[in-house]
C-alpha cells in the first residue's frame, strides 16, 4: 500500500457558485462535477482538483502565512512576472511583495475573491 499524494484541497465559501466561477475565469479551472449541496469539483489545466463547498456559520479567523494549520494553496506558474501582470487585470488583492521562495524560486501572495490566501510560485530549474 502506498499513498499517491494530495487529491484536492477544499475551500469553504460564502458563495460557492461565485467563487467557483472566479477560479475558472482567473486560473483556468474547469467545472467537472456539481453535487446538489452545492459543492463544485474543479479541475486545473494540469489535472489537479479543487473543491469549493459551502461554509458553515463559523467566523473566519484572521490568518497569516504562518498561522498554524493549513495556510495557503500555491499555484505554480512558468513566468511569475507575466502571471502578476495577468492577475493585475482582475484587480486581485496582493498580500505581499514578490520574494524568494523557500526551496528556490520566486513567490507572491494574493487573496481570492473571498479572502483565502493563495500564492503564485515560479520554481527555478
């Protein structure tokens, strides 16, 4: 028996449909399955999956990159400068400056439509 890796992260959303649409429009995800709850399973261009599900009544805690627990989702890009320019056309909210990535490369934090932390990351060969 062996574990194969992460199947998908999930985001509990205020508005499942609107957030799913945002990930499709901004990052090129494709809607592949809708559960009536409603829960969307989205597929990225590389085949990885993302689940968008309804949130409960728990208040959103303030988070930073270093807050305990799962922190963010990092999306790998080929050219971070081009990716930043592209994301600027969507008026994304940047959550930090371009910096060196741990393990090599460049990284920049941003927030999605509902304030969930993301990173774009360019690894160097």
